[in-house]
């Protein structure tokens, strides 16, 4: 890798974007500070309309920021957009391939746009077709592709010039589980080759499984940033879920008052407790319920999910927010 | 150099798409033929009417038809661009270092190319009907039509990029092109028109193009209206290319 470890792949300070409509001014991105390290898979997590795509489009030179500064692949976004374009790849939500065009043609054309000779672009297209396992459909028009094939071609279009940084906007939205797993594999392979990947998603499991680090954005602001592990640990410790015979409210009332319970709620008839250390809290919970004469039916100990993180940071569940 | 290379590449892409869609190629040939077969015969009766320019019905009618081809052939090109916006194609191209001018020019020149092929077919088909032209005249008229096509295509693409939807694009384009066409004397010479209509037409740049094309086909190549028409179209063309390229460069939300 030509990029030094000291230099960030992306660095933004107070990045803002305002959209003016006839009636009002909407601040879609309200001052984002981000640092993405070279070679990592960075996940940008948030509900629809949180500002994920707007941030991504600014970083990919498609949208001029209303304020703030950003360096992408070591180049200033404002003064060197052409240089940035040479170093990054970008795959939008819509994809980018034309239904009426043959896949291989798209790949060759894309390579030519990055200055490759016809020969070099043809070779590179063949390489990508093999790498992304598109041999069966490469010489057909894109409208005949399955969802997974099209998505892989779109990713191939973003990889033609071997970018050091690749932006993926919701790369698995709308895909079946199998195609999703394929895309994840592709992203991991890029990671293994040293490519920095910046992806947006509203799937928590995706961020959790794929990303080295995650930033959560809501209403145009970053509300949390770190590795998925760090975020989960910092927010909630552990989650204990339990059910009792009779109304769960009685158990909630008893347990809520205990010093080791940070927060408690009832979800679908199950009591949900956030505790610092689950293995210590569990015996205490059992004793407490016994002493109160409540009959325990089930009990479970969970690591908190990123949804718990989101819930704690924003006061609502990501699943509700995304719906 | 980069601009030329990029324009050539973009042209090549859209040319490929065009020739792989046989329907467009067929329509391109059939349309001018229909005009000649179904409309031109009406002119036989009119040409003896006072006010109708001398030089034969086809030498009066075909130049107007060619200008119309330039205008209508390019007015609808925004539809394909809107479809591409939706598929993310334009965004994908804009994120590469490709020249923004080339993004417009490459595809607009492809549109001009098909208009010129259609024009040539039209001229050739009209010859047996009694059209008389010389080689230089054809070249000058094709240049004029190319300018009209490039001008119209650039404006059409800019409108498509601004509106981003067929439902806004179609009314704007069709509301604009019809009066422009009618006020240019394309179908029948403005010599038939009452004074007030001629006054409005004088403000319509396209009427100068029609006048120039007609002058060429009526064998007045040295007529000042020829240079006037070409210069007016060339200047407007340049302005519209700048506007169109800016629309491609500008961020589209």
C-alpha cells in the first residue's frame, strides 16, 4: 500500500450539507467528524433519512458540502476532486449498470473512462468477471441478470481501476440471504487485498459481522463511533431477559430497584434488564425473584446488539426508525 | 486531448446502445419516408399559390422537414437520460474522472449522428420526387441541421437533469418545441403569414435556420441569410453546450 499508516483514508471535520426546498431548509448532514483508517471496513449505520447517503455522496465528489472540510484518500475534497475520483470507487444504491447494455461492455467502458487502453480495459474486465464469478452472464444484457449478479457487476464497476478506497451505499439492500452472503465475501476479499471499504447499511447484523469499525448516524449527526464490540460494551454491559408466571410487571417492579440493574423494560411479555456484568447479576436475580415469591419460567443472558446501542443513543429502536 | 478522448468514448457507448436497438434504426428511416409519402404530395397543389417561393415544391418543403428532423429528433433524447439517472448510470459516470463536457457532448453527438443519417436518407429519397440539390448545398444544410440537433439535444439533456422525471420533462419539452416549430415556417413558408405572425417569427432563432436551409436548396448559396442562419445556430449551440455540460457537472440531489 502506497498510503502511509499515519494518513487516514477519510478524515472529515464539521462536514455539513443543507438542502433548500421552497418552504424550508433541511440540514441533512449536521457537522460530521469522521476518521476512517486505511485498510479497514468502516460501517456507516443509521435509519433511512439519517444522512448516510448524503455523507457518502459528498465524500465521493458527487455533492458539494455546504460546510466543513474533508480529505479523501489523502486529497482535499474541495480543491482536488479530480484526484479523489481517480483514487476512489463508488457503488450507489441504484447500482449503476444499464439494463440495456451487456455486462462486459460496461466493465470495459468503465476501465476506458479511467484512462486504460482498450487492451488493458478488456483484460481487466475479464479479470473482474472471473473474480466475481460472472462468466455465465457477462455477455448478456444486464436486464437478464439476477439481483445478486447485477449487484456483483455494480461492485465490479466500482473496482475496475483498483481503487484504494471503495464506497458501497447499502450494498445488500434488497438481496436474498445467499446473495447477501456473497457480497459480504466480496467485501472481505477486498479487505484482504488492502482496500479500504466505507459502506452504509441499516442492517445491524451486517455492520456487526462485516465492519472493523462503525459510526452510528441519526438526524445528520454521529451519535456513536467505535468497533462494534466497544460500542456494545460501552452502552449496556449485558442483557438479561426473563419471563415469570403471571404478570411480568411484578418482576419488573422488584428488579428495577436493584442496584446492579441499570435499566429495565418489558418487551413482548419478557422482562429485559441491562446489567453491568451478566454472570454476576444472574444469581442475584434468581435469589431476588425467589425471595419475592415469583416463579421464574425462562432466563437468558445476551450480549447487547447494535440495536441496543442505537436504542440507548437515540431513545428509539433502529428497527422502528427504519420502518 | 482528454476532452476529445472522453467524448469519443462516451460517443462510442451510446452509439453501441443505439445500433443494438434495431427499433430506433428502423424508426429513423421510416419517419422521413412517411413525411415524403404522406405530406409532400399536398404541396403539389399549393406551389402555384401566390406567395409560394419559386423553385419547386420539394425544394421548399424538404429544408423545412430537415429542420424539423433536427428539432424533433433531439427533443426527446432526455427520456433515455432520465432512465439512466434512475439506474444510477449517470452517478456512476460522474464519479469517474471523465470530462463533464464529454458526458454531454459524447451522447449529444451520437444524437446528431443519427439525425444526420436520417437527413441524408430524406434527401436521397426526395431526389426521385423532384428535389434538386448540389453537393455543397447538402453539406451546408447538414451542418445547419447538426447545429440544430446539438443545440436541441443539449437543452433537452439539461432539462432532463433539472427535472429528473418524465412527467415534468415531457410537458416542458413539448410545450416549448411546438410553438418554436410553428413560428419558424417549417411546414409552410412564412411568406404566407400575416404581419403579426411574421413579427413573432422574427424573434424565433429557428426561423433563421429554416430561411437559411431554404435559401441553400433554392440555390442561393451566397444569400446572406445562409451565413446569418449558420452563425445564429452556432452561437446558440455553444451556449447550450456550456449549459448542458454544467448540468452534468452540477450535483444532482
